[in-house]
C-alpha cells in the first residue's frame, strides 16, 4: 500500500456503545468522519447504538441482532476484556487486510499484543489526561473542597484500571493526544514524546451554528455552563467568579447538567443566588448556546472539551481554563485563565460585561475560526495522523536505531 495515495484500511476498536453519550458519541463521530475523509473503516464496537455511515463495515463484539451482553451483569472490566479478546482473535484473520488499528483504553491489551506480532501499527486513543495525573488531580481538588470522592466515581483511584492503562500505553506504537495539555501529562509521567501524536475532536456544524444576529446590547450578560456538574469541571470556580463580578447584578448564569448530590450541597449558597439558574440535564444545548453570550469551562483536568468547540460553532464566546484551552485562543475567539484562578476569571467576566465591543469581536473570532474545529476537519486531520504513524512505524522497523523528531510529533495538527 502507498501511504501517500491509497485509501487507508482502518480497524477501529471501541468497546462501548458506539453512538451513545459522551465518549461513545466522540467515537461515533470519529468513525463517520474517517469514512467521509476517505478511509475504509472496519469497526468493532461493543454495541452499535446508532447507525454509522453506509461505507463502514461494522461487527459488534458484545451484541448479536437484538441480543446484547449486559455490561452491568458481566461487570465493566470483564466486558471490556471480552471485547479485547474477541477483537484480537479477529485480527488474526485480517493480516494483510488492515493498515492501522485504532484502539481505546482499558480494552486493548490483547489487541495491541496481537497487532505487534502481526506487524500492524497501532494507535491508542487517549480522550483525557494521563490516568495517573487525572486520578491525583481530581482527588486533590476534592480534598481541597473538604469532600469525599465517591468510590463509584470514574476518577476514583483504581489500581487495576491504572495498571492496565499504563500497560497499554507501553504496548501501543503511538498514543493519540487531543491536546497539548494531554500530551504534557504523558511527558510528565515519563512517556517519550516520540510516542505521542496530536489529533483533535470536533463539533457538528449542522447542529451547532450561530443565531442570525448577536443579542442586542444593553441587556444582562448570559453565561452558560454545560456538562456534568462535577468537581473536575471546576463549576465551583465559575460560580465564585460569577458572583464576584458585576455581571451577576443584571445577568444570568445558566447551568445545564446533572449534579453529584454532595457537590450541589456544597455549592448550595452560591446556587441559590437569584442570578443563577440550575436547568438540570437538557436536550436543547445548541439553542442554549445560540442564546448565550459566554460558555464557561474552568476544568482542572480535561482532554478535548467538545463543548468549547460547540460553543465556538454557535458564536458563544468560551472562557476556558488552560487545562482545556486547546482551541480557545486568548483574545481571538475566547479568553483563557489559569486553572483555579478565580480572580482572573472574575476579571474576564467583568471585562466582557462592561465591554460589549470586545464581546462582539470575540464572537466574530469564533465564527471566523469555527470551520477549523468541525468533525469534518477532525477526520481529515486524523487520517493524516494515521499516515504519519504508519510512516514512522515503517521507518522504525527498517532502522531500529531510528529516533524521530519528538518536537514534530507533539506539534502535529
């Protein structure tokens, strides 16, 4: 196969419900945008939750017709391991028919081992920061707030998960990092820069698009938070900053998402302020973004925040922490603050409350840059990253002493 010209044959292994919420939605969009970009995609999801592009060949591993393996009854870790073993066995029959394998965390050990034995290059998706960093960072913030991190939380320290993921990091030929922040957390944990490849996620421009005209000047500022209302997302920083700014006197802070009960209790004095409106889980997020001035996301740990891309596409100016500021360009299409810097965030909210001309310029910057962050653009970029991975893999195999330019690996867009 000529990597430069021919269609790439991609085996995409995803152990969850392809097309459901959160990472399941991200993976579904990746599969579709890869097909649109010109790849031949062979998808092995645990379960197909939503139809994919007609050109994608799909073989669910944990479902057959209407019968499905229960992740809950089998246990999540056992279900993911079963998916991994099934994909690994099927790879045995696909030698010479696949150019690259794209796998997801906690369900890739056997897949990566088999691919290595057969000489098929692999990339491992990393939708968030290094697992050890994520565990430690979220626990530290819970401790600072005087809260207990629930044992069932996805960021609660689990030795088996961490050990498995770190083994996968070691086995994968390359790790896909959706932001420089994610890449830095891997480097800080001792992973070679040459193993990290940069790609990105995106937003659906058919769903997230701007209103015809910006809101009229003179009304109160409308700030929006969208997502799981969790300590990791830094909502407590956003509330504190909002109430310290003059915007809270005439504006509205809308919170669309579900709360951990203890977190809601902790924040109840701020949530009860008349300018704060808790909406709960919503299905009209695109409309909320179109009708809001700002989208705030002060996360302490992040991968590639889809809501930032969606806000940019909607003409809703993002205020992002530097943990999730990959596409939020300071003073071009949004404003960036340091993680946990409430004073800086409050100052930024106040500045946009008082200077609607600046708000308009940043909104125009969102609309000017939005096309760079669509899922279509992400598919083209990921296909380029695959080609780079294959070339690097071949070079490494041909020259065992080959050391790629690590800085170029990190800088790939």
